[in-house]
């Protein structure tokens, strides 16, 4: 395989991954995982200015591994939405770069000041 074909293939893979970035819809919000509390519970600083206790739903429990500092997609609960929510998705580093370039993570710098 020539060098040009290899570079074109790499660029195509990057574009495919970026095209599949899951964006917040409806009442979903982006968040920064602050602390793991045990079990499937975590404390998340959401970009809407609230700190929520979030859980990983059972269908994702064995597939979704999170660490402190990860950027995640949170869906607040209908009841107690200011205090609790579910973690729906974890963003990969290339997807986080894409979100930063598009301006979705502008409020993230406010959290890093503390």
C-alpha cells in the first residue's frame, strides 16, 4: 500500500469517527465526571451548572467504564432532575477535541478554575 493511500485511509477513519459524535438532545447535557462513589454511582459536574449524582444504567454497566475527568453525556431524571441522572455515553479523546472545536465545551474552563 502506498503512503498516500495509507494517509487517505487514516483521514477517512478520523472523519468517520468525528461524524458519529453523539450530541446532546432534548434535556441531555454534557458533564465532567468529578468522583466515583462506588457501585455504579458517580458525581458529575454538568455544564448546565449543576452537580448531579449519576448512575450507569444496568444495560451499560459492564460495557461503560468511566474514570474521573472523563467527558460524558448525562440525561437528568424527570423526577429529581436537578440532583440525579443517568450516564448515557462516554466521549473518546478525539470526540472531546471535536466538541471543544465546535464550542460545546466552552463552559468546561470554568470548572477547571476551582
